[in-house]
């Protein structure tokens, strides 16, 4: 006996089902307009379901940028602090118009949920790479704050895992999605400044220190503050409230990354974009008078410079070619060697460094499976440039880096700083 299957359009099926239901009961069934995508709402089938991992100061700001997107719905958050779990849940529930946001202390419980498409990772830098790699292996896309990695080895592993798993990754280098920074990088990258000679990054401090212990204090209840989870893959040390809030805590390779890694993951990232997202520099010199000079294989110099900037706001960058130059910063303004470089274009001046555009780029790529502006390969190369400079700063001498072997040339001391052991049970 053959069976003929007739496909009914979804909308007609709903109409028929509602009519049948109306005939069966006296009271009508009411479906919210939001469920049907009416009144400007995005239907559930088109929303990106998200969760937050680490909702502190930066995480709260990022969360606000995500919640502005109509096609994003947060359903869970995780933090090692009870107060942050409570305040984060309140913010999400208010946005959703319900009380269904679930809170967790252990991020692995978030990653176990099959309904979650993407995660915001805004923990302390100690956790970024480990959480991101675990998220990718759990099938989640991620927006990960910076610095994204603790050392060179993690940078390479992060990029490899994202390539292998096919996950969408966005580093929190939001300036890539601001028009004045993008235009400045375009001028450098497309030869409008002539042959590129030098790119300048602001490190916001030339220091590299080892992390250590502060005076031991009474350990809080785990439900209030989970100190063990806060340390995560970092070496164990006794509880201290200052370290809980990030003071003198690890940002890279057992080293406190200082400005080279903190601001560098923004400014150096823009310099990397300006030179075409090529491999990182191959030579890093000891600092002289607040300036550290690195050199790409092409001969272009990457200069980490503390002083001498035009006052254009925080995170300034400058690109110099044979025929012109451009400098810009967080004010949204640009100074150019010639107005002709604008070629009649008007570049929007967006002051500050809002992440909204960067978040939107991420959500769009989650839907299209496209490549984000702050993708994992770009982030890895920029971070390696920061870590290598930090090592030269720490050793106070020149180091040379082989970008094919991803190791320092004939330099055992520098190579030992490329990676570090992680505390059990954490792995990358």
C-alpha cells in the first residue's frame, strides 16, 4: 500500500491547528506576537541563544551591547562571584521580560547545555584561552575578551582549535569595527601612504613582572566567591581580595603582562591589521627611552612607544609610509599628512571605543558562518607580537622569532617563556 505525503506550509498548519483548537475549547488560544516575529520582534527560530561566562565590569558592559541586539537572547550566565550572578541575572531577566535566566558557578555546566549557540567570555585574562578552547570543543561560538591568551603556545593552540572546529571566534578588539581605525588601517594596507615603513603602537606602560602571592586572607565561602575556580589553570596561591580583583595577577606566561599585553592587544592588533594581518615580527629589541622596536620580515618596523603622541585619545596608533602618514585614537579624530588621503570620503568620528559594532559583526558571522574582524588567526598573530615583546622586555635584550617554527632562534631562555604548565585538571 502506498502512502501519499502532502506537505502543508507552516503558516497554514498553524492557522488550521488554531482553528481546530478554537472549535474544541471555548476560550481561544493566544500566541504572543513575539513568537510569530510580529511588531518588530525577532522570532525564536532566528535568535542566537547566548550565555555569559564572567560578568564583571567589562563583562557587564559587553552584556549590555549583546542585549541591544534584537536577535540575541541570553538564557544563562556563569560567574565565580555570587553578587555578580545575582546582578547579571537581574539584567538579563529584565531584558527578557521573565525570570528564567539560569546562573552557574562552573562554566562547564553552561557548555553542557545543547540549547546555547554562543558564549560571551569576559572572565579575567587567566581564563580566556582555556574557556574559549573548551567552548569550541563543546560546539559553541564565542566572543572572547582580551588579552585572549597567556602566552605564545596558547595563541597557536587557540587559532588551531578554531580552525579545526569551525567555530566563530571574535576577540574583544572592538576597534577593528570602528570607522576611523578601519580607515587608517586601510590607508596603510592599500599603499595610500606609499610603501609602509613604520607602524606605532601605544603600550600604556613598559613593564613585565612575574606574578606572585599577596598576604593570605580568610577564604570566603565557595558559594560567595569560588577562589579555586577563579585561579583555574593558574598556579595555586592563597586568597587575597586584591588579587581577586586582578591586582598583580597573571595575564601572560607567568608574567604580569603590563601595558604591552593589555593595551598592546588593541594597539598592536591594529598595527597587525595595517600591515595586512601577516605573521608577527621576527625581531624584538630591548627598550630604549620608553620605546621598543620590533621588525617584520618585510623590514617594516613595529614600534611600541609610550610618548610622542598627538593628543587623540587613548589607544593611539600611527602608520608611516614613504609618501604619507596617519595617526588616530579613541577620540574618533584622525590627523593625516595630507587631506588628499581622504579622497573626498567622510569618515564617521565615533569617540570612545564602543563594542556594539563589534558585537553585531560577531552575531552576523554566527548566522552566516563568516569570518569576524577579530578572528582567531588575526588575534593569535597580534598576541604573539605582544608576548614576544613582553619577553624581550622581561629579559631586557634582543630576541629573534622564527614565524615558521614558532620559536625563538637559538634562545633557550626565551623559549622557556613561550608556554607554561597549567594547574590540574585544566588543559588546552
